[in-house]
C-alpha cells in the first residue's frame, strides 16, 4: 500500500496547468499541490490564476501564476520558458483550457468556430509542443488532455459542433503524441468528462427542463464534480499509471455506456 500511495505523489515535480483559474483547472492544480507537486497555474484571466496560486500557497504548497491565452503561439512558448526558469522543469502538462459554442451549425459565425478551435485544439498543440520539447529532452513526462464525452460521440442535448470537433480531435491527438513520444518516456492520455458542476454549466442547470435532461442522461444520476475529474488527471499523470498511454478515460457517470 505504501508503494501505491508513493506512486501517486508528485514531490520534486512540476505540473503546468492551463485554464487553472477555475473549475477543473483549479481543482487539478490544487490536487497536484496537495500531492507534493509544484504548479504553474496559467489562465487567460491573470487574477484567477493568481487566486489559484495563492490558494496553493495558503496550504503550504509551491505555485507560480501566469497570464496565458493558449491560442497565442508566441505567448505559449514564452510562458512555458518562464515556468521552467521559475520552477525548474515541467514534468506534467494538463491541457485543460477550452471553450464551447452552444449554437446550431447554420447559425455559427466563422469567428466563433475559429476561436473554439484556436483555444481548445491549437492551444493544446502549442502547449504540448512547447512542454514536450522539455520532456523529450529530459527523457520523461506526462501529458493529460481534457477532452469530453462530446469528443467520443456525435450526440448531445443541444448542438455544439465546434466543441464536438475540437474534443474529438484531442482524442486522436492524444493517440498520435502517445505513439510519437513513447520512445522518449513521455506518456500522453486524456480524460473525457460528462457535464461538470462548474460555473460554465450553471446556465444549463438554471433551466429546469435542461437540468432534468442532464441528470436523466447520466446513469449515476448527478453532475460530475471538478475534483473527480482532477483525480483522474492526477492518476493518469502519476507513476501509478506508468504503463498507460494513448488512452482516453471517461469520467462520465456512465453516460457513454448507454
């Protein structure tokens, strides 16, 4: 048991988390810190990133906050370099930043489509490339992409085509990077949550009919907690998952089993 518990520790390791200002990202950053890791907490909202870093410091952990729009290639390269300089390395990358566009295809402006792709897919690629250079050179590391159940099915309770496309692409990017980087000791996996109890889902839950539909579509009968997604991310990043790569783990309360 001691060996198993130790394999879930991140002492002397650094986790770089995008979208760490709230929701899944903040829960994940806190989870890494509570397991001994240092955290580079990044978010497009600098104040939110600072709040996460301060929460970690308040619990005795080590963290640095960075403002980052993952859709800006040059900024990703710069912030990854700054994180390595300030914290010493990047051992884990969590590509969590993403946005959706809950609208029908025929109504979607090109600019909205492009922004969803730029943040959710291009941003994950830019971060993976920048952090991957350090991991490959050092001979080890772990990447976890935050996909979605919508990346594994074309269905849903409302149209969200850009989100579907991005999250599906992340699943296959996960496979591709896993195979490319396996010879260098770098593992790449993904999680695919169902609807998570965050502020982004609050508008849906405010509609009684939609809230009822969401709960009924989830066999376990409730929304996913951000901390439950964080637990899956931490596991896939840890030595306990040393032989797991190229895998997408649903955290969905049975949604995809229907």
